C-alpha cells in the first residue's frame, strides 16, 4: 500500500510541477530549428508543446517536448488548423506561441483571434506576408535605403533588366531554392506568372538567422553552405561579416521587427552585402546561437552568445549526399569532410533519440519526396506553404 501511495503521490507531484511551468507552443516540430527551440525553452523552465500535421516528426522524439499534438495541415485546411491551435492554447494554458517555419503566415493570420493572455513571437500578418514575398520584400528594403539587387516584377521591366545584366528568375513565393532560372545577359526568356527577375550579383552566398525583440537585434547566426542537397545546405560553417550584421541590425531597427527572421545574401568582391530574399522564420543560422540563450533572447530580448561550434551538419543528409556522389569526387570529398569533422545539429548526450531516430521521424517526408521525385527540402513544408 505504501508503494502504491508513493507512486500516486509522485505522479501527482509531477503533474502539479508541469502545471506550474509556463507553456510555450511551437507550431511545427519537423525542422531542426524546432529541436533547438524546444531544448532551449525546456532548459529555461518552460513546458514545451509541439503542434504539427505530421504523425511523427523530429522534435517528437526529444525529451524536451512535454506533449505533441497533431493538427490539420493549414495549406489544405486553414480553418481546421486555426481551430486546433485555439483549442491547444485553451487546453494547454499556452502563454507563448513561437512559429518556427513556413507555418508562420498561418499562425500570424489567426493571432488576432487568440486570447490576450497569449503572446505570438512573430510580426503581424501583413508584415510577415510582405517579407515572405520576394518582390514586396525588395520594395521594403529599398524604402529603408538597404542594398538589394535591382528586381523586376513584370515582363517589360524584366526585359529591360535582362538587356543589361545577367538575371535570376525565381517564384515570388517559394522556398528551398526551387524553380530558379539563370538567364545570361541578352538571352530571350519568358517571365512566368507569380515570378520575379533579379539582377544577378556574383559573390559568396551567405545566410543569416536573427532573433529580433521589438526592434532590437538579440541574436544573429551568419553562415554559408558547405554541402548542399539541391539548393539547400546540409552542412554549413559560421561566417563573420560586418556588412551582413550591419544590414540585419539596420533592418530590425528600422522596421521595429519582432520575431524570428532570416535572410539570404550575396556578398560581392568589394564586401558589399545584397539581401536577395527574406524569410520571416527560423533557418539553420539558429544552430550558431548559444542554445540556452535562444529562449531568453525570445522572451526578454537579452543578447545571446554564439554557440561553440563553427562547422555543423545534418549528419544523415550529409551521409545521403556522400553516398549519392559516387561519380563526383570533389562533391563526395566535401560530404566526407563534413561527416568526419562537423558537429551534428541535432546530437545531444542528454537528448540522444532525436539523432538516432531522425530517419524514422522524417519517414513521411522522405516518402513524399520519393513519390514526387523532388528534394527533401522542397517537400518538407508543402502542407504549410503560402502561395496566395
């Protein structure tokens, strides 16, 4: 009887302790930054709940996640997604929502319908939408006096631009570097509907992920891809760039940005940084921010330290790339170097199952990618993407 009473009391104590912790809701768990966010919030005393349309996902195997809840896919059932998020907020007493990936636009759209007791760490919907679309982001950056490539949004303007320079044609709304076209100066082309043409800037491709807290830059990870899977990097190294840091800090201050925000840049031979697109969400740069500092930067705006890892990888993706590049000696050597020397972004001695079960956790997306004959990066957020 004593043992039974002790077990019951222990369970009651655990339940009371869980209830006393503030709850944060991450609105996807399938991308690696979600794991960092979950671990950081848990380490700082938060109870972490993850919502995702997938039955299994990367963060679901983390010890830092107290509860995972399956929700409708917003791209297919926006109303169902909104109802599910509101129900989770009520049932789990959520105090903070952190959108992680492409679901950000869907979350910000429903934000005004949430109780006043809930904070959403993201800009308002109209702001997020303007940053997500490549054409309107360029307009915003130009209005702030920040450097961006000359961009055309109709055929006539694109023809004029293509007559004097090489250009890049890309979807106005799209992720994973999908459907890019490179057009040489003077070459004939047709600008697809819902696409933009940008003057091609030659230089180093650099990306950045920032945590902005009411117009202040609280954290910044700048990186370059070393091994790529399609257009998306699966191994990356930290970059120090005063030009990129100054650009992001100016953008955050001038727009009074609040939330996670990421940028892709080309840094030319003179050191000038040109922002080519923006994502109002987390990207791999989050892995270069000190893990425990991430949650504090989000909640309090305290400046985060860099993580002690300058070279990181998605191990299983790099292994796949090494295996797939049997007839590409240089690319195979790059993947092999990453496998030997780079730190895996998901590995933790305290939370090892995220790494060991990664392939199983990603199985639904891997199967979808195989069926569609597209890259993993192109399909991972299909049920989140905003195209309207």
